[in-house]
């Protein structure tokens, strides 16, 4: 998957979360969790775009770590919604799956970037 497709995928994820939130119930507990989810899920794509414009390898790595954390945080908010009974598991499953896949992708990207940086630094 190239950078352009990953940018599109993270944007689709954010749009799907926005649609999910807008189409869901409206109570205090859900709204609180939904606000957190909205922040973390939209931050995935925004921070990935920022990482792609990183000024150095170290800058890229720092930003990718943030992307990974935001994707993982999204999983957390989905789990709370699910486990508290606010949203049925089957409703949230596709979004939670996508957040899990994005977390894995960005974890792998970060790991590879860190390994490449170590190799580069060891050759100096």
C-alpha cells in the first residue's frame, strides 16, 4: 500500500466514524465517548499526512508513533462503547476492525523506520 492509498484509507476511516457517530444514539455517555472517538479517529489521517511531510527520519518516526497511538486509542473508545452496551458489537465491528488494521500498519511502518534509522546511524 503506497502513501496515497494509505492517506485515502485513513480519511475514509475518519469519514466512516463521523457517519457512525452522527447516525447513533444521543445520550450523555455515548456523546462523551463519541467526542473522544471523533478526536482520535480523525487524528489518524491528519497526523499521517503530517508524518509524510516530516523534516527528517526522526521527525517522521515521532509522528508515526502518534498516528499509531491515535489508531489504538480509537480501538479503546470502540471497546468502551461495545462493553458498556451503548452500541451493539455487530454495529461497531467493521470500524473496530479497520482501527485494528490501521494500528498494525502504522506499528509496522514505525518499526521499519526505526530499524532503517539504526542501520543508517551504524554506518556512520
